[in-house]
């Protein structure tokens, strides 16, 4: 339940010389959609709308294109996980900097008053 995937009525349609694949869209951002383990850029898609609701993102693809989309999706997942676990370390470092600055401010105030 914690990592529940968002489902939409949207689909990604991948068209090749030999086959057509239809993959449900799991999530989307302003620049890309995520479907079937791929991160597909919206700029490369032709968007069509279903009368009953939802969108179809139509992509012409080659095997190299799909490999690159899988690599982008893998990179985005690893970056998100790395930043998720680095958050605590960054917060501790920020606290140390805060205390050093407060100490320098207090010392400066004592030096200016005396």
C-alpha cells in the first residue's frame, strides 16, 4: 500500500515495423510518462483522446529507443532512492553548519561589546 502505483485510463501505444504494443500508463510528469518499466518523453508522442476518457500516447520506436527509455527509467529510480537515503545525512550536516554559524555570531557579539 505504501508504494501503490497510480493507474490512469491512459495508454502508451508503441508502433514498430513488425508489431504494436499497448502498455498502460502507470504515472506521468510534465516531461515524461512511465509505462511498462519505460520512461517515455511526452515530446516524442502523438497524443490522441479516447471518447470515453483517457489519452493514447503513440510512439514509433526502434529497439535502441526502448533500451534508452529503460536506461532512463532505471537511472531515475536509482537517483530517487539515493536521494531518499541521503536526506538524513544532509540534514545532520546542515545542523552542524547552523551551530557553527551561531557560535561565530555569539563570539563576534562578545568581541564587539568588549
